[in-house]
């Protein structure tokens, strides 16, 4: 996948493939809702963000995240959700980029998922101007930690098998 | 081949346990007596929780709020994601929010809003 003669081209191609993949995963994500936990998503699209961050670096990971958020909200026709997904996605990638040198992939992924959920909680508080939404935060932390662990594990397997 | 270490598991479990403790502490709240319905941050109406009723609110989308057996919930919404339809509240300071419509329902305690934590 990484041809030696033109690394930049292969990076851009991989970036484009990952954009498409993350868009599909985020559509699958929005189709799956977990019973008893309204608004909680699996977060499988974050596998791509994590993979891109490790393989391509911060810049490409951010590009993929923005493309995914904009395209997904255009496809679903729900522009209110753009603010939620962009804020969560960008914040989590920045945090993951900060901690990835010091922590393992799974810890990075858990922290990214927590940042994503907390950011979305914060945006919900701002948009609806109800501080009571913050009572949902413990639940967001629990599901974020579990989902982050699983996605980090998947990404760890992917990174070691796809060369 | 092992793809995760013990410290990864401890890290995740510690966060989950911490959040569960906070969640349990928050659930020791008393049952409220009234609900306040807000639209775009402005208070629209305050309704008693002990009387079964419905209240219709028209913003960008339409929500119907239902009070039944001391619980308040959104019983109808034509917003796109319909997350608000799944929750129901009765405890002080808990709330249901329809984000696309900027509508929130908050349960008030005996003396109106006390101190808000968080």
C-alpha cells in the first residue's frame, strides 16, 4: 500500500479510501441504535479516525473527519447534527494526537471517545441552553470508555495486520 | 498475539467505575413536583406533574409533551432523529431534550429550581 516511489500520492489515495470508508461506517452507525440508551452510538467510524491518525498523521485524520461529518449530515439532511459531529470529531482527534506518543493505542482511543462524548454533551448544553443535560454525562463516559476500548482493540489488530 | 495490555483494561474499567459511582449518586434525587417546558432557552409553561395532561409546542418542529402517572415525556415529535421520544423523567432536575426543536422539559423540585450542579 505504501509505494516507495511516491509516498505523497499513496497517502492521498489512502486518505480518499478512508474518507469513503468512514462515511459508510458512520451511516451504519446512525442506523444502529442501542435499546434503553437514547442517543448513544457505537462509534465505529472512529476506527477510521484512529487508523488515519496512526498511519497518515494529524492533518489527514482531520481532513477525513471533516469530510465524513459534512457528507454524512448532507446525506441525512440533518444539519443540526453537523455541529455535534464536527465538534466531537475534531476535539477527539486533537486530544488523541496529543496523547498518542505517551499512551497505548487503546488508552488513546478511550480518551478520544470520552472527548468526543463530552464535547457532544457540551454542544447539547449550549444548543439547548439547558445545563440539566449534564446529568447525561456519566452515561456518556461509561459508554464512551467501553466503545473506545473496543474500537482501540480493533484498530490495534488492523494496524498490526495491514502493512 | 496479545492486542491489549493489563493497564489498558485497568484504565478503561477505572473510568467506567468512576462514572457508575457518579451515576448512582445522581440517582438519589427526590421526585419532583412540576415540570418546566423551555423553548430556545425561554420558559414557556410550568405544569404540575401530578395531573395527567398533554401540551403541544410548535417550534421548528412539533412536539407533544405528555404527563402521565407522575412522569413526563415527549409523546410525539416530527423532528428527524426522534431521540427525545425515548426518555421519560420524574426526578428533580432531570430533563428530556429535543435538540432539533430546541425544546427541553425539566423537572422542578418543591421550591422551584434549587442549586444546579454541573
